[in-house]
């Protein structure tokens, strides 16, 4: 028997969890006995060291250590070149991390782990979701679902709540929490999501975030401050040397954590024969990072506005991600909302716990489908025994999970009068519940036009300069006079991944579903090649 796991693949740390058959999730420790594994990979000749040991080596072997790779997911540029010059893309580095997590889970659970649900920030776009899915596959997982981190967090939190309506007509009352705001500030990313949790239905209303805002940036602010003070006392610029810089980053991170509990921290810096103790107060730290915190405020308020809610309408505020331990975050939330954020959430683990619940749900449903296949013709009803996944296992506490799209999806459109003018037509607006399918009709521009080029855009703007082209496909079409209608259907699946289908408006015939060429994602050939390389790597 194999187990399915939920994985929080974070910028700075990863966590793995499993849920038992009663729907109760727990963290799976790594082989070092830690609940979370640093998202750090170190290359040492033919072996790859992952986690704490790699993190400890970041300062001594900075050129062989790769971290914060989540920030680059969906980009084609290699994030590392091996000594022999082999380039590694972000997906492959993430796959090495995932491979290690998989091996650790197998050791700890004592059974094979082949299927996983992996979480991503809610605002991750199609390319980044696909890159995450590819990383999972490269690591040897069957990726059952890609789930949004705030949704996973709310799910784990909601299930743990005692305030459920017990009883009810269907025998089990669902969790009711009301409007929940999830403020998730991790190591490298920031996410805000407003969702409604009512009678076991988890419905996301609005979400947004910044993929380049997290604890990493607070470390950066502190690094600048410490380095400035070190230079002012006659020391060399620590940013000039990658080893010294990595050491400075470590010390800044430690000082930052200290400042979450103490009013001041001291960093010992040494270089060029100088040794300095640099003191920093919490007040100073808050001053030098005020701009970063304010960026989270702006996004949070925008999401509330998008949800058409005010702070008074928010019933619970969940703080997720290690960086919400900074007192300035809690103070910001109190000041804005006039409410106390929820306590007792395991900031580093709650996302993985939620992912484990989704994984269990997916596994139970797959089992039900399998049972159903076996029983076809026997007349037995298995629907009632297995059919409703998590809803049954949690006795109705979790009935449904409805997420939304974080990006508007559209198509490059050519003006029928002036063929030089192209603009973006939005087909699925952002914050639309997923899965969703919408269409728009496009007219051919020429007599006997043979092909239709579908360029998929992400973004709200009509101007192409302000949107991103995430994929394209050229479709052979029957030839008609100019102005023939073709209906282009876009859909987002539950994982937030895009599919495109085209229908001939003249005959009403489907021309099929088209595989998008995604220039920023791995090709099938690369997937096969990198998959082999990841499988061969020895990870420790
Ligand atoms: P996550 O990716 O959610 O695990 O968050 C990791 C981030 O949380 C890193 O940037 C850590 O430096 C930060 N972090 C963890 N603990 C603390 C703490 N006590 N105070 C401030 N930041 C913390």
C-alpha cells in the first residue's frame, strides 16, 4: 500500500504531512527528526545534500548552494551550473528537494509514497503552477493536485475548530467560521486571501499577493543595516564577497528571529581583521523594514476591496508563514482590523496539514472510482460508501472547497479593421471560481484563412505591453470567407492550469483541445531528460 502526502514546498522551508483515515492530519518529520526541511540544495560532486546540512554550508560553500528557488519557478534561466557546466533549471532544483522529502517520508512512514498534493501561493500563475507540477513529476511523484496555500491553511484550521454546528439534517454539521482572512507571509512570498467558511463549504472570494516579498526581504533590510554599521566602523563591504555575504545573511536572519522575542539583538561580524558587535533594536528593525510591511498592507486592503468587504465583516484572521511571527505583522493586523489574529496556528506546518487533507480526499475519490469500476454490473451501490471523499471522512465538517483564479486569462486579438493593432481580450476575469470554462467568439481576418493563432494572455490590461503571453497554439481551421466565427473556450482546471478548446462557429463542430506551447515550461524532452538526472542523483 502506498501513502499520499501533502507537501508545502516553501521558499525557505518545506513541510510534509499525511492524513489518517479519520481525516486527521499530522506532520511527517524528516530523517533528521525536524518538522520542516530547509529548501536548500548543495551540490557536492555527484551527491546532492538537501536541507539543514546544506543550509549550514551556505556560508562556506556559497557557489555550490542553491536556495530561494521558488522565487524563480516558471523562469527558463538556469539557477545553478554544476562544476562540469551542466545548467539546472528551477524545476530541477525543486525536484531534488522533493525527492529528498519523498525519501524521508518513505523512511518515516515505512511504506512507499508515490502520490502527492503540492501547494503553491494563490497568485501563482499557470506557468508557475505547471512548473511546480513538473518538479513533482521529476521527483517521481504522481501529482494529484496543486492547491493554493491559503486554502490549505484555512482547511486545516477549520477542521481543527470546535465551533462546528453539530448535528444538522444530514447528520453532520460543517465547520462555520464566517469570513476568514488569511495573511501568509513566508520566506519569499506574500499572499492574502479572503474566504468564506460556512457549513463546511470553503469558498475563496478574493486573493492576491507578491511573489517577491517575504522574510528574505526583511533579512535583506537587516543585512544592509548591519553591513552599513560594519563599514562605518571601518570594516570592509561584506557584500563584495559571496561567502561573507552568505554569512551576513545568516546572521541577519538569526538577529531577525531574536527580535521577534527580544527588544534588541546583537550580530557579531568579522572580516578583514575587524570584529564588531552590532546592536540593533526592534524599533530600528521596524523602521528599516517599514516600507516592506506597508506593501503587505496595500495588498491586504486591495484584496478586501476586491471581496467587497470591510474589516468589520472579517470574523477571523489567520496568520500563516514563519514571518508572521514578527511582532510588527501582528501589530499591523491589530491596528488595521481592530481584532486579535488567531493564536495557536502552527505557522510553519498548517499549509502542509491542509495539503494532506486534500491528498486524502483525492486518494479516497480515486479509490471510489476504482471500486466503482470493479462493481460495475454487480448492482452494488458504492457511491454512498466512498463517493464523497473528505466530506464523509470528516463527518461533513469539510464539504466543498472552491478556489478562484488569481490571474485574468485572455487572448491576443487583432483589430478587424486595422490588422496592425492588437489588443488583449479578457476571457476569464481574475477571482473567478475554478474550475471554470468561458468562451469568446473571434472572426477570421482573411478570406480562406487556414490557421487560427491562439495566444493566451495573463493580465487585466487591454494593452499587450501590460500582460504576459503564457502560451500559444496554432490551429488548422476549415477555410471560409473573411469574418467566419470561431469560438475559443478557455478553462481553468481545479489546479489552476489552463486548457484551450476551439469550436467552428459555422458548423458547430469541435476542433479539439489544444496543447499549449508554453515557452517558459519544460518540454516533454526536457522532462524526460531531467527526470532521469533527478532519479540518478543521490540525495542526502
Ligand atoms: P515559511 O516559508 O513560511 O516557513 O517562513 C519562513 C520565514 O519565516 C523565513 O524568512 C524565516 O526567517 C521566518 N521566520 C521564522 N521564524 C521567525 C521568527 N521567530 N521571527 C521572524 N521571522 C521568522
